[in-house]
C-alpha cells in the first residue's frame, strides 16, 4: 500500500483512501500534494519547451546574419561562394549640378584608391557609397569612377547611373581595362595619322551627342528623359566611330588603342 500526505492536514494516508482518517477530508491524496514522479515529469516537459522555443527563435536570426553585413563588404566568387571585400577609399574630385527642365541632376567624378585593377563588384560598391553620401538629394545622378593613374576628365573606367530608387545601370569600360594591361599604340600608323584618327574619334563622339540631343533635347522644358538621350547617344557613337575605322582602314582594337593613347598624351 502506497502512502502519501493528506492535502488538508498533512498526515500520512493511503493513496487509495477515499477519506482521511485524521481529518475526514475527501480524496486526501488528490489535494495540494503533487507526487514526486509527476513533478519531475513536469519539470522535464517545461525544459523541453524552452529548448524548442529557443531553437525556433534562433533560426531566423541565423538566416538574417549575412544580410546584416554592409553591402560594400560582399561579393560573389567564381564558384558562387560569398567573399568579403574591404571597402575601397575614394576621393570626389568634382561634383557638378546639371539640373534641367525641373529635373535635379548631378554628375560626380571620383578617384578610387585601388592597388592594381579592382574587381567590378568593388567599383560598383564604391559608386553606391558615392551616391548614398553625395547624390541622394538629386533625381538623376551619374558617377564616373577613375583609377589613380587616370585623368579624371578623360573617359571613365566605370560609370554608374542612379535614380531615386537606387542603381539603374553600372558599366565597366572593358576597352580601358584592356588598355591598362598592354601598351596603347598602333606602330604601323605614323604619329600624325594616329593624331588624325584621335581627332576623328572625338568628332564622332561630339556628332553622336548633338544628334541625340536633337531627338531628345536636354535643354527643353518638357521633361526630357535623360536616360533615353544617353542610350541613343551611345548607340550613335558606336555607329559613327565605326565609320572612322573604315575611313582609315583600321580595326576596332586599333581605334581603341589610338583613343587611349590620345587621352594619355593629351592630344
């Protein structure tokens, strides 16, 4: 016969007794006292519940951890794995307000202090930081990125276009990257001919800009879409520059080499 304490008077009483022989309380074994085995099971169940809740609450935090890293510290490697990039320092050499037709627009020229040739992702992150720190008050912003050994008023190494919602387009000029890897010259052309080609290339760029502005006049008061103008200007530039190649009987690579040489030497 198992014994327990009466829930009313505390005296020993049988667990099967209907009344306490000491105080007369009904069902004395069911009042107030919790058997040790039951109490132990309750403690185990409570601890298990805490473990489950802690595991569920920690899972979302683990998934959010990578996103909490600053955007300029992330990049994707060749195998798709996450790499960490140290943010590249930069210097703003010019900030120009070129607002038109009620559209607040600005251009920023920055020199990126990179050792060697930076990754495209790192340059894009620099452009994002420049826009966030210097251009968010404008409707349209163009960021021109240059490397330390480049003239910041020559063709940019990388260009980024921003709207109030963020980055719209980012492009690294591959021909400039190639020009930094090897000498930019065309030995079979004389110095005078290379200068003529360079002048013709500049004229082609100017002609493309004028023709694009006739289609989308940037000075008109009718809310011109600058992005359409820029896209058409680039397309016409490619066509007009190709005419220069054919006129002088040179290849696209040779024309690019002349362009880099002309910018470097200040022709």
